[in-house]
């Protein structure tokens, strides 16, 4: 395991796993976004979607790209909040624009297959290209397949 991951996990245990997040802890997590993301993910995995959303929302207000992506998942799947396709798309877009490769890839797929939005090959190509340029090999593969399909 990488040293950064070990340090992050140690700090996570310091903050406590799967416990309600109070304001002081939330402020501390926002000051350390990588730890906040880990803590929110732990809450998410424990199905405490309210705590995960509070942390991700606080991080998103600081424009932490991965927080926007994770908030998109909550809205898309209706986890701890009603399913809302428009809100999910808006959150994914904010994450993608802030640099989340996961959000870029997700937007590319959604525009490609027409889930949550109309099929839009131009947007699919745009977001898959952004994710591929950031090193996402699956996005590069999908982009290549899209190009081949549209050349026929």
C-alpha cells in the first residue's frame, strides 16, 4: 500500500469511521480534501448517505472535483435523496469541468448511451476525449470505438 494511502487511512481512523459528522469535524475534513473524500466514501459504503452527502457537499463548495462526481452518483441512483437525472448531470458536469476524470468519463458514457439525457455523440466524444487525455484508458478505448463506428 502506498504511504499516502496509509497516512490517509490513519487520519480517517482518527476522525472516526461511520459516525455522525459534526461541524468541527466537517470543517477539519474540508481543510484536508483527500481525507474528506475518504471519510465520505466510508460513510457512503456504510450506507450513511446523509453524512457522505454533507461531506461531499462541503468539499464541492470548495470545488473539489471528485466531490461533485460523488454527489452525481447520489442523485443518479437516488441514494439518500430522490433520483434526479437533471441534478445528477449538473453535478457530473461541475465535477468534469473541475477536472474529475471519473465525471468526464461518466458524462461521456451518459451522452453515448442516452441514459439521463439524449444521445449526443458530440458531447460523448468531448467528455471521453477529456478523460482519455487525462490518462483514462477505458475512455480512450471507448473514444476509439466511437470514432470507428462513425467513420462507417
